[in-house]
């Protein structure tokens, strides 16, 4: 049974705000376009017979490609789907911007551009900054329950696939004279289990050059000096690190699938043994720690390379690899397009299959918290998730340093469900709903903390009914954060009811 430790962090101050003095949407921040564009809503409120939107759009880190354009369109929309679109912002790559200006000039579209676009921006280094967007529209009764979204349209220019999305940046329009309650989300973290033996490994493909049909390593032959230096460097870095103990070295050889199958099996094993003998004499690792295996003809590797290549007909090649025995595969590949496809494979992909894979297994020692705070900066893979968790808790709760630890943890352990759960909690605190949702998809769904954090995500999206059900499920398992979230929802719904009346 995992031991759970829950910590509560404030993302928004839980107070009633008199909107005549402070806007309830002020400083609300979302991160759109797959986490590349932070948007901070400074104001979305009714002022007499109009609605005013003021927001800051940070273009510092957005990347779209020189031939593409990204259109950002603010949309005021109700839960029933009634909407009005405001002027958009067009972000152009360098080549796209030239083409855009040329089209406008040739067709006399200057006035149309002025009426449709709030701004057209060339995404150059000097233009990567925070832009202030201000627009007003006439207020109508149906807008009382409206929220503000931003639609993103990444064009299908230059042969790319068009990408469309709509993301929320503000949950509602602040009505004149209203009192708005801003809920306090409470996230839960899960303490990882202690890793008794911190077993790690490093793998490297070594592309050695051998004379035809030979398995002896000539250190000066072809590309061998660079490849041998690469694997020796990896082995020596692990062997000489006082925090690590080498437990084994597994060397596997592979061959490209031309010629006789049994000969290729023998060749791949012989080449693996040659690298084992070379390293055992030079790397300082005892001979008994080495193991040798062979994969023979690497059909799986060929399928992977074909999938990622521009060689066609790709589907036919993959079908041949997947559905026939080795000899029939070779015959059919050689017959494709009169042998032209086989020659392409032989000269472009097959050389990448003639390789030896070296995997070095090692154990990392345990670290105290002070040591771990230093190791996480240089060799985070040597730490366990539990050690990282202890490091995080040396920083103020919710601080930048605190949340950075959980980001490092999920990068080192991308498939670990606890690392993803905790990274989702940190992403929720920064209001990055895109990352939070992505992490929650890989999180541990068997623990109540998951249901609490998923409830926070739904609450931030405005789906209060679904959020309530998730909080109740977590509260039944004594998650204090979920109990607090239920109370926040109750306060908000009471305030919203008064606002509507």
C-alpha cells in the first residue's frame, strides 16, 4: 500500500471582491497553444452598455515555422453556444509574412485587414514580447453567463496539416456592480515509495565498421575511432562515478537482412563478442560482468526506419516485413519496382542496422536531502522519486523551486504514474491546464489524490458538476484537499446565484 501525504497549496485568493474597485478576472492566466503562449486576462467586465476585454499575450516562446501563420481569435461564448468573435491577431513566420503583405498589396485588402485583424505580427526575435490586447463590444443580456475563449488556427501552409483548437482564458464576464467569488483550488501530492535498490541503465547504439563478412574490430578502420570513443566515454563516466556501482554490461549484435540468415546470426554474435573483448581490455570492468547476446537480422529495426523515412511505397514495404517469413520478405523486397526500392533500402537504411547495442546496468547509492539537492542539478537520474519529493519539501510550498522539482521528476521518469500525478498538481498551480491534463492521463488512477486533482482541472474548466462528483469521491477517502474544494465550490455557487439574481 502506498503511503499518501497530501499538501494543500493556494492558487487563487479566496475572497469576495467588490468589482467597482478590483476586477475579478484580473490576473487570471491561461497557457494556450500547447503551453507556448501564456495569456493573462487583466479585465473582462461590463462597463455600462459595453464589455471590455484587456489581456496580455506573451509571444516570447511561441514557435510556428517560417512558412506558417497562427491566428488567435478571442470568442465570447455562452454555455448554449451563442457567441461573438472579436478581432483576431495574426502571427506570421518570416516567409509567410512576406507572402501576406504581398497579397494585401496586390489585392487592395488594406481596409479589410484593418476591419478583421487587431494586429498582424511578424514573429521575429525583436517581436517576441508581451502584447497588450484591448477591445470593447456592446453588452447584451445573453452575455451575462458568457466566458472568453481563444480559438487558435495554425494554418496548413507549406504542406502542413491545419491545427484548430479552442481554449478558455476567462470563466465569465464580470457584471457591473456584481460581487464575484474566486474559488481556491487545493491540489494533492502523493509521496512516492522508497526505492530500495536504485537500479539504472544506459544504452548506446555503436555503429562499428567491419570488413565484409568479418567480425574483428579494427580501431582505426572507417568510423570506428569515433564510435569506440563514444562507448568508452559512457562506460568510463559510469565506472568512475563514486556514487555508482556497475552491475552488468549487456552487449547485443545485429545484422542487416541481406544474405544467409544463419550466417547473419553468427556474424551479429561475433561482432558483439568483439566489442565485449575490446571493452573488457580497456574499460576496467571485470570480464564476468559482461553478457553477450545477438539479434541476428534486425527486421524490427528496419520496420522502424522505414516508418520514419520518405521511402515509398511505405505501406507495401511494411506489409511485406510484417506478414512474411524472412526469406520471402527478402524475395519480395528485391522484386519491388524492379529492384529499385531494394537498392534504396540497401544503401540508405541497411547500414543503420549493422550495429552493436551496449547496455550498462548500475546501481546508484542513496542520498541524504542535502546531497540530493546538489545531485538533482547535475545527475537527476541518480535520484529516486522519493528523494526528489524530499528535496521539493525543503522549499516553500508552491514556490518556483518547489514546482521545478516535480517537472524534473516527470522528465526523468516520464512513464511513472506517481511522477505524473505530482507534475499534474504543479501544472494546475500554474494554471497550465494543457500540461495538467496530459500528465493526468498518465497518472496513478487508483489513488484518491488523482480524483481530487482531476476535480481541480474540471473546476478550472468551469465544469463544476463533474468537479463536485470527483471531490466527493476523493473526500470519501479522507483527502483533506477534496473536502476544502467542496467547500470552495459551495461558496462559489452561492455567490454565483446571488450574482444572477
